[in-house]
């Protein structure tokens, strides 16, 4: 793990939180920062999640505490454990198991070779975690590759219960668009209250992505009609191909009543395909070998990038002192959030520290998105936002990256930026604060919603009302507006 201060130079890192020594930053999201900590009493590394200072009002603290309670209910080998909860300078923090592994999204991005059996072993361990959490009244609501951690011993752990639903909580009756768009169930996209079957739908999307290399886009229905042709290209018998197609189609049924009703039922059906008429035995050793090899591959790539940068400096061509303005950072984070979710801000900061120009940064950020079509969509979205920035602030601020934002399919074509009808001019701080407050009610969708509505609003007050209108519960809508 690289030195976190390279990417968080503006973040004040505490030396201690309670009895825990702070040894660096693991990551940062919309709700808080995750530190790498050390418990000297029992000689153990831990991960410590701390709520952002500007989110310490009662509503946010309750949400944060709910996350801790949701994860603490689930003591299971396939779920990241919560050890402790405390408060420091009025800010709550949660102490969790430190998982030294890589997430499935990174595996997919690295184009790791995952055989069918290993892909299914990953899914089966996720289903084991969900079987336990559902039995204990916890619906995760954000199952996706980025929240599936793979360890070097073949173990899989589900992480981030930040938007989890507890069966006893008064904070969970709102179901509006909570989750990540590509993995969100149809009922979740409609704003209905979801149950464990929404998690199983998300697992179905993950399985389809692992086996077929595709997933839904832009909140559209899962492309189940394309599953059969994609499976036919895999080393499967005709019967196995048909069975996998039926399993995925059932997992992705639009009607929850037509899906698998429990994680156990889903897992049993998958095991029956893998080992008909006998007990299925997973092979974690093979998965462990793939995880270790992929980690080495990723580390080598990062080493090569650093070595190349150092070599360039050694040849007398020093790296330019490229830095992002606050407005540019906010623009990039918002454009990227539709594909990577709440970690987008951290990814932008990390990538910008390694780039010499905005062109290079845009290319690197696009490369973080696994799907080619989504990469071009990201560039297109960025191009539209740049056009809005030019209209609102003048071309001077945006001129250095108008060309960089062009989609790959349009690069060099001379196509101009999209026209813009005018939008409210807000500072990055105003947009970030509004997004983070809205995320308490709408989850990762908040960033996309604020971006969309900012193009329509003509004042801050109108923007606040537009996004508030997307919170269906009257009381929560009122609390949101009162918090502004």
C-alpha cells in the first residue's frame, strides 16, 4: 500500500483515535475517511472509519451508527467484522477488521483470468454472507464488485454496510434509489422498499458480469436476452450453458416473486449446476492463486508507472507542477461517480498526483472504468459538464481541458462541445456539501442527482428543492431541507 499522504496531503491525519494509533489513510468517501489503525493492546491492525466533521449532526450520526450496528450483527467469516465504536472530539468512529486483499472490481479491471469455477466460488461465498445477514435482519443494498473483497487465501468478504437496511430501524423505510445503478434491482430503481431479494438481484448481475463480461447500463433492465449467446462462447456443455442461462434469468427477474427467494436457494441452484448429483466442494486454493497473481500484476504495473515517471525526471524533463482547482476536482468527481460511486473523489485525488496534465488525468480516470462503452460515456458526460462550466464561468477556466474531455470515438474529429442553456453557478464546496447531505437519504445516487439538477436549476434554493423533491418521505424531506 502506497503512502497515503501522497494522495491526501490536504487531509489532517490524527495521530490517535481513542486507544488506536493511526498509521495512514486507506480511502475516503462521501460519509467519511477510513484510516489504517493499530491496536497495541492485542497487536492487531484495524481499519477505522470516521464520519466527516461537517456531517456530525444528529441525523448523520444516527446513520453512521446504523452502519456499525448492521455490520456488527453479522459475525461471519465472509463479512468484514466490526470490533468497536467510539467518539473522538464529538466525531463517531467505527473500528473494523483490516482486510489485506483486493476488491473484485480491481480484478475485473486488471482483466484477470477467472475460470468459471472460480467465478462461481466467489459468488457462493457472497451468497453465504447474504444468507447470514438476511437471517439477522440486514439487507446490504449495495452489493457490487467494489464491495466484494478477495483475500490471498481464497476467502471472500463482503464490505461496506453504509446503506444497509435494518429490520428494526426507523431510518430504513425510505427505499429511493439506494445503491449503485448498474447493480440496482428494478424495485430499487422505482424507489420501492426493498428486501433481501434486491441483494440477490445484485448478485445475479455480478455473476453475469463474471461469466459474460456485461452488466446493465444507465438503470436499464439487465440484458438477459444476451446471456445465452455470451455463455455459448464459454467452455460449457450444451446442458450447462442452458442451466446457467436459466439461473441468471431467474436471478435477474423483474418481479422479485420470480427470483430466488433466499440466498440459500440461489446457492443450491448454482451448486447443482457445478456438481450435479453430488456435494459441491469449492477449490479456494485455485482462487487464492489467481488473487495473488493478480495482486502482483497490479503492483508491478504501479511500480512501472512510478519508475517511468522517475526515469523521465532523471532525463532532465521534470514533471510539470500540474494541480487541480477545486472546481475541476469537483467536476471530475461528479462525472466519475456514476461509474465508481462514492470513492470517485479519492480516485481523482490519487490519479491527479501521478499526472502531468489534464489530458493525462482524464485518460487515466477513464481507464479506471472497466467497460469500453462506459469509458466513452464518461468522456461524453465530462464534455457536457465542461460545456456547462464554460457557459457559467467563461471559457478561460475550462479551455485547458475541452479537448481532453472528448470521447475516444470523437477524438480528433473536430466536433465541438455540446451547447448549454445555462445553469446555476455554485462553488465545488456548495455542491459537495449538498451531495453529502443528500447521500444520507439517497445513497450513491446523490452525486448523479445533484449533477443533473444543477443543470436545470437557476439558483441554489431551486437546486435544493429539486433534489429534495426526490426524497419520497415527507419527514425525511423536511429534515433534509432543515439541515441545509
